[in-house]
């Protein structure tokens, strides 16, 4: 079992965001082969409306298998659709046996766009 890390993400409204995380346990990269991933952004952890949803399979998250990497990509169109403010997110990985592991959680901050 992995305890989720806290990592605050700042996205600039109307700009692309691309960040790659490497997950290790005891200094060794975690093998994500056979896993899927999902990430959602909401006003708060108990909000029902989803502001942004990313998944593996071409929808914003790419897993690096034995390298232990998780790449998160948000397009400028996606970031432009979210109002400036502070929100909540988490990123979960799901094994082939449907075991869900929350890897990251934290604030999702959108910095307002001036140039349009």
C-alpha cells in the first residue's frame, strides 16, 4: 500500500500543462504495467460536478510501465474552460485486478488568463 503524496498543481488558464512524475518505493521505480490511471478536478472533495477529468488511453495521462512514470497533460482548451481559482484533485491508479491506489492529491490552482 502506498500512502498518497500531497502535490499542489498550478495551471495557467489558457496554457498547456505537462508534468511527469516518477513513483518509487524504497528507491525503486514502481512498475505501472497493466495499470490504468484517472484524475479528476472538482471545487472540493465533496463536490458532485467534475471540472476536469483525465484518464489513460489518450485522455491526458500516460503511464511509463517499468520506468514508474506518470505523465499528466492538460491542453490549453481544457485549462481555458476552468475559471481562475483553487480546487481539489486526486490521481488514482487502478491495477488489472481493480485495486485502486490514490497516488497524489492536493490543490489544483488555476491562475487567471489576461491575454485572450
